[in-house]
C-alpha cells in the first residue's frame, strides 16, 4: 500500500510526497473503538510475572519487565508473550537505547488534517521505540484525549522489512462515537518526513483524505533519545 500525503506542521503548510507502509499488515487493536482507560506507559515493571494484570484489549501492546525472572513480555491477543532481547551488560537489563516522543495536536490542526471531528483539547500522541541488545525493537504507539486512550505495540527484528523505519501498528481513533474510518500510525522514516535530521512523524490515513496526512514531530522539542 502506498500513499501520497500532505504534511501538516506549524502554520498549516503542506507539501506532497509518499508513504510506504507495506510491512505493517495488522488492523486496529481489538476493542479500540471508544475504549476508555489510562494511557499506557513505555514499560511497566513488576516483581514477578505472576503480578502482571490480565492481558486484554484494554492493555493490548503493553510492555512489561519482570524483575525476578529478568524477562520482558508484551500483551498480545489475550496472552503475555515473552520477548527475546538477547544478553548484554547494559545497566537496564537488555536495553541498549530508547526513543521517547510526545506531542499534542490541537482540534483545529486535526480537523485540517482531515478528521471529521476531534476532541476540544486535541489529541496526545506518544511514540516509543525500545531497542534491545540483540537489535530487536519494540515499538509502541499511544493515543489519548481527556476521555479516551488507545495503545498498540509491535515487535520488530533486524531481519524484518521496514525495521529501520520503526513503524508502529495502526491505531483506530473514534471520537464521541463518530467514526472517521481512519487510523493513525507513527514512524521514523526520512522518506515520509523528507528531513534527514527529523524522521519522526504521526500519519493519519482516511479514505476521505487524498492520500493521507503527516503530522510532523519536532525531533529536538518532542523527542528524547537515551542510550543505556
């Protein structure tokens, strides 16, 4: 699947380009429509795997670290699945580096991006890429407003097509029951942002939008990179 796209940044300037997301085939996360709940953090630490909450649509994609077993796991379709992170001397067991991006987009800019309706306070976007010592990556997208929050996680290996782009899963977002039939995904792709120094963006795709819309993250202001 290929898209042309519009770039939405401060001042609502637009440019033409393309989006290539053929490597991500999953659809909206289960139970995402009007799902209420807390925004999921980048990772949750527990003393033991017996203490993790039930894996359900509410925490689909959650990343958890169990201290006693020294393992990472993710909530996937009702089951906590162990993640193979390799071994290393990192101070945070198995993690080599991480990226944390956070951005709030106003209602006005969301409507300009092509959404039919949007919450008054706008939408908060959180994009996290955790890279482990064996070069596998865990990519998490978290989208929230004052009333709703959704999260999705996807696991990548360096053998996977699109690994370098760190694309998130697709996350549907419905506001007050009004369906746009669209979705968001987050990416680190210079071909999409057309900016070598700033590859991070949130893409909104909607059948009513000509191609799609890129809401550009500011790498300096909105993102924090940390090496362990």
